[in-house]
C-alpha cells in the first residue's frame, strides 16, 4: 500500500488537476473554455490549477488570437502524460488493494 | 495531498474527464455531412478532369488540402477539445469508430473502382452520396454513443 501511495503524484492528485490532465492526455489540446466548463470552476481557479501543472512541466499553454476572440490552449507534455499514467496506475493499484479484503474473505468464510 | 476522494472516486473522476473529450461537443453544423461529401467528390473530379493539366491538378489538390486543414483548425476551435488518436476511447464509441473506419475504407475502394470502370463523373457522384450518407449515419451513431457515455459516467 505504501508503495502505491508513494507513487501518487502530489501535483496531479488534486481532483481538478487530475480531471484536467485526464482531458489533456486524451486530447490533442483543449482550450480554456472547455476545461472550465467540464471542471466547473471559475476563471481564476482554473488559471491557478493550470499554472501549477505548467510549473511542474506537465502542460504547455499557447495563446491564440487577441481580445474577445482569443483563447488559451493547453497541451499535455510527454512528461505530463507519463506522470498521469503513473498516477493512474498507482490509484488503480490502491483501489484494488482496498477492494481486496471483501473478496479475500470468501475462501475463509467457506471453510 | 489536497484530495479526500477515495481511489475509486478519483478513478471515476478521471474516467469521466477522459470520456468528456468524446461526449462533450457542440452541435455539428448542418453543412458538415454534405460538405464532407462535396470535398471527397472533388478528388475524382480534379484527378479525372485535370489529368491533362498536371500543374492545375496539383493546385487543385493543394487547395483541397488547404480546405481540409482550414476546416480541422476551425472545428478544433469550435469544439474546444478534439480526441487524440491513440487516446482512450470510451467503450460506447468503439463500435461506431470501427464501423466508420471500415465503411470509409470500403467507400474509398468503391470510388476507385467506379473511377476506373465508369469514369470520374460517376466516381464523384458515388463519393458525394456515399460520404454524405455515411457521415450522417456516423453522426447519429456518435450522438447515441455520446448520450450513453454521458449517462454512464454521470
């Protein structure tokens, strides 16, 4: 269990950043509006979350256009995609461990 | 850690976000299917009609590529996020995606056969009708898959 906990990425573990990384790893890129709409957060909150991912080197941001028609596009970096996959594998391992006791009781209960 | 979610809840949240790239999309414009049909029909027309003018043919093919690139850029912005090739595909979308790929390849072969046997005009008509109808069927299957996925992941 501790090995699984150690493998959790503290940057990605926050729910909003986990959701943002799940979107970005599975898309070519996503714009600010799409992420804000799916995550259900304010502009300032999303900016803060994305800045943390950018600082970790997990995403890059590109601004397109200017003024009202402009938008910011985010893209997962290879390092970010790898970190997301490691984090998901760790989460999956922990989920299996925490689910095991119920299933493990069956043989003992039968004997 | 900033999260009090259980691992199962975090996994479900990640799955929901992963699927959002597929199911969360704006209405497809009415001209998308006939436009795709016309774009595909332009290939046999250009190749057959300009076969004796290679320079013009190259210009026509380059123009068609530019139209495709322009549409892809516009549609990506319109949609806000496009699924990545090689990314996770929600189970509900797999039958539609596989059928689309198979149907598309079959139609391309069919258009090529008609081009050789019946001429470029007939091939253009087959491409226009086939792609317009095929894309319309795919759009309906995609919308149904999106609704099913949205209902599953909440």
